């Protein structure tokens, strides 16, 4: 049984790209941070408002549900263990 010989690196796998050296220190950190912030896609004011309202409503609903369940179990335990 002859098996085809394979190399360690198949041709269909691309070589990883090498990044240029970044400056070190505080200046390098600030420039890298600003470079990354330029890549951010910021939401519009309307999208930010509507998503913030959705988050606040869901947190409030979750808190109310947890409080209701807690009060029910508190009431039930006071009925069982007077």
C-alpha cells in the first residue's frame, strides 16, 4: 500500500501575516488605541437611544420577575414554617 507523501505545510493553508513592529511605551499605546478607535463603527443617536431603552426595560422586567418570585417563596415559606 503506497500512501501519497505529504509535506508538513499543505498548499491550501495560507501563511500568517506578519504585523509591522509597533512602537512601545505610552506613545505606542496611545497611537495603537487611536488606530483601533478609527475602526469602530459607532451607532447612530437613534440606535443608541432605542437599544438603551430596550436594555433598561429588560433589566427592569428581570428585576421585577425576580422580586415577585422572591416574595412568593417568602410568603410560601412563612405559610409552611410559621
